[in-house]
C-alpha cells in the first residue's frame, strides 16, 4: 500500500519525528511504499474560507504555498498516518493547517485507513486529539488502523516501537 506519513513536530530529533521514522521503516520493511513529509517545516497557511475552490477553482486551492506539493501525495495515499505533538491538549497547529486545507477536495481520494501517533509531556492529555482524529476518520471514510501515544516517560522506547509495528502488521 501507499502510505503517507505527515510529521508535524518542529523538533527534528524529537519524539514525534522518531515515531514517524519508525512507522516509515516498519512500513517499508513490510513491503509498503512509505513517504514521510515533515509538514512542520513547510509553509502551509490556514484555509482562507474564500470558497474559490468550490466556485471558480474547480477543486483547486487559490493559495500557492507548500500545500500544493502535498495535494498529489494526499491523492495517491491508501493509508494516511498523522504524527503530532500535543500542544494545548490537541493536535499541534502544524498538522491542523494541512488537514483543514483539504477543504478544497473534501477528502483524500484513496485513503482507506488512517493511524495516529501522538507525543506529549504528560500522560492522559490525548482526548481532544483522539476525538478530532476519529471524527476525521469518519468524515473521510477511513478505518482507524490504530493510535500510539507516548508521554515523557514512554518516548523512544521499545514498547512504543512495538505498538507502531503492530499497526503496520495489521494494515
Ligand atoms: C506550545 C506547546 C504546547 C504544549 N502543550 C502540551 C500539553 O498540553 N500537554 C502536554 O502533555 N505537553 C504539552 N507540550 C509538550 C509536548 O507535547 C511534548 O514535549 C512532546 O513530547 C513534544 O513532542 P516532540 O518531541 O515530537 O516535539 C507542549 C509543548 C509546546 C511547545
């Protein structure tokens, strides 16, 4: 399967980046095609709600930023993995922007499954992010392939690595 991983932490050596890399490596080892995109270092603005896409634009977004690189990757993905740190009890803004910019196309054309990788300092801070993720899975018609969380005491551990591998094994 074609797996697209969106990594949204600005910390290149942080926990989210580590989990995203583990996901990519496990997916490739299992024979999948996996692409990891660091959306945190892309210039992706929020949706303008200008409705150009739904009127003159015929599904295209008027904003000419790095999201234009992501649209074709989103269109080809069978599996979408969202990887984000928790900021103020929810998905960080660097992930919210590309998700909300999908407004122009409605939903990724081929995505059948999604997974979520979350990093935080504290335990028990994931309800908001999980609720949003599950609503997006439903809205995009994708099955939830699994959620992995890692708080400060769990980061970069073999247990987290095994949970990521478990998701890949069931894809
Ligand atoms: C702006 C900001 C907001 C944060 N909000 C929370 C929070 O609400 N709950 C929490 O447990 N950690 C919070 N954190 C800590 C990060 O989630 C935590 O350090 C995480 O492991 C960072 O992931 P990374 O290593 O992938 O960057 C916040 C960090 C930042 C920079």
